[in-house]
C-alpha cells in the first residue's frame, strides 16, 4: 500500500482519508462488487484554507 499526496497537504489529506471509517465507507460504496481482491487507485482532492488541509473527497477510482 502506498499513501501519498502532492506536498505536505496532499499527504495529510491522504492519511486522513485512510484513517477515517466514514470516508472509507464512501469509497466502498463506489467500488464494484467483487473487487476486494483487485488493485485500487483513488484520486482525492482537498481544499486548502489559510494553509490548513480540508477534508479529502474522492474524485475518481480505478480498479484493475
């Protein structure tokens, strides 16, 4: 597993995403049935307000 982002704020958002059961549930709802043994890429976005990282949101997923 690789969890990373573009810069400090991107990495912080990625870490927040994988640590949140609420956000991971949102991811699970987007994945096709039977994909639990597949590779997965998730593209996230976050807002930056006064240099602080906002809540991450899923932009896209790719399963192969």
